[in-house]
C-alpha cells in the first residue's frame, strides 16, 4: 500500500515537472519571438516608433513595478521630456554598432529580458542576481591623484585574462549583461579590449582617466560598440590639472572629441569635494559636458578611504544637500543623464551593495560588498560568482537593507556608519588593504556626527521635495 502511494506521488511529481518544463519552453519561445521583433525594429528605430519598441519590451517583463516604469518612459517620450534627449542621442549620434549594442546588450538583454531572467533564476538560487557589478582588473595607473580610493591597494595586483573571462561568462549565465570596469587605469591592460570583444553581448562601462584614448582607440571602440568609457574630470582646467597633473584637462577634452566624433557612447565621472562641488554642479560645467557630447555623468562624493584619506575633502552635510538640489535641476534641463550615487537613493530604494544590485571584485580577486567598502570574506579565485554572492556576509547585508527609512540616507558608510561597524563585527571580514579598518574605528566618531547632521537635513528635504511622490517620512 505504502509503495503504491509513493509511486503515485513520484508520478505526480514527474507530471508537474513535465508541465513546468513545457511552460518554460513556451515562455522561452515567446520571449525569443519578442526579442527577434525588437532586433528587426532596431535598424529603423526612430523617436516616432520608440514607443512600439518599449511596448514590445514590456512583454519580457513580469514585475508590475518595472512594467509601470516602462509606461512612464513611454509617457516621457510622448511629452518629449528633457530626459528623452539622451534616447535621441543614442538613436542619432552613435555609430551603427554602438547604437545596436547599447539598445540590445543594455536595454533588451540587460534591463528587459535580464530582469525577468534574474527573477526566475532567484527561484533556484535563493537570491536574485544583481543587475551589474564593478571589477578592477588592475590597480596600476599612470597617474597619482590625491584622495584616490584605489591608491592603498598593491599596484602589483591583477586578475588574469583567463579569470576575467571566467567571471564574465558566469555573470552572463546569471543574467547580468552590464559590467563596470574600474581600477587603476583599465586601459593599461592591452588584453581588455580583446576580452570585451569576445563578450560582445555584454556592455562594459569603463572608468578611465582618459589619457590613453586617442583617435585610433576611439575608432576601435566605435566598431566594437559594447564599451562605454567614463572619463574622470574634476571640473574646469585649473582644478582638474591641480589634482591630476598639468595638461591633463586638455588631454581629456581631446579624448572626448575623439569619442564624440566616432560615435562612441561615453560619459564623465566626477568626484565631488569641498573644492569643486559648486563647479561640477554649475550650469557652465553642464554646458561644457553637453558641448563635448557626453551621454551621462556619474557623480561620486569623496569618501575618506584610499591614498592618505583627507576629511577636509569630504562634503559637509550642507554641501551635499546643495549639490543634490543643483544636480536635480541639471538632470531636468540638459541633454545627458545624471547619476548621483549617494543622493539618488529614492530611485533605487536605498543601498544597492552586497549583491542587492551590485558589488565589487578588486584586483586581488577579493569580493567586496561595495567599491567603497574594503572588506571581504571570499576571493573569486577560489569561489564562483554564485557562491560569493550567497555568502553569509552578503546575505546579511541584503537582509538589513535599507539601512534607513529615509532613502536620502542610503549608505552604510557615511549615513548609517553603525550598520557597517555592526556587519564587520558580526562577520569578521578581512580588510582588503592596509588601513581599510580606519573607516570603522579611527573615523567612527567623525562619521557618526556627520550622519546625525545629514539625517536632520535629509528629513526636511524628503518631506519638502519627495513626500508627495513617495510618501511622508516621519
């Protein structure tokens, strides 16, 4: 009798698995059809039929929140919202291959199909793979900029071509199609462009000082299409040369000209300090970046880590609030996208570290929760991406996010520093360079006072500027 019952249960289980397999095949076939239609539309894509492209893309989504975001984007296009100017630049200013790769690799594969795929993978893994990650193949650099977070790492560290290839392959298998490459100066590595070319269905955003980008490299990047350089700039000539060396500003302006003229997707990366925060958030600087043809600007505020950390460079809470407001204005009125890493918490529901949406692999292979959190429990040379993302350290970080009820205070380093100290105390991760532990001991009192002060400012800012859309913060 028991054996009959067991056989019946096993048979039912097989039937369910078979039904699920058939359903999955049907879903996969449907998605492939949608993707084929989108690819067919790509060569003749204009602003007039962009709405059709987005409607097709919605068929790849399951999450109602993402579907609503797509609806909002269609509304922006109908209204010709200033943010849509970036879409126009993608359609009309890029080389044919850069245009195809940006829309296919990033938009279709990474954001549309990839979002749903990662949600389905989560059912098997027990966690959802992140949207992207940052990797530093080398810490070598041809500059020595004060305040650089990479300055404390051993300059001899480096990830082999074979290891990078393995990491990129594993990432693609987990549904990630977007990788940010940092350093050091990535373009010092001559093998990287070949590697990016071999993974042509992934988009690589490369943070670079820009000194190695000449006309020949710009032409190659235009033909490849899947590499987007983000050139570091501190403001105008005087302040940029002051941090990076005489003549540097002119070099990177020329590099931007090469990239723009060849039709490469590129942008700028800014480190906000007390010295330059007004300059990099000015209308004049925005005008210069628009003239150069950037598609986006990443804004990061100085964090006291790296080569000789200097608290006098860190923005005061009042300065941080000032630049937040100024950048919101720039975002709504200039033809490029602004990413304000700390102040854009409301748009991503707070901290994205620990593999929630991103993490960092340094040049020694240490898997860090964030580019600015230099602690690790795993090394990618010994673990797969899947294993590293599922560590107790990362799982605990994800379980406690968001760190604050106010998304304007997302960070466990500077906004909620007690949270980082708690994670380090609980999991005993290894500092990934000499002096990394200063952020949780020597600087603790300063960061606690900073956080308390900024929370008061952010409380007022939220209720005045965000509450109507997102809800009151009490």
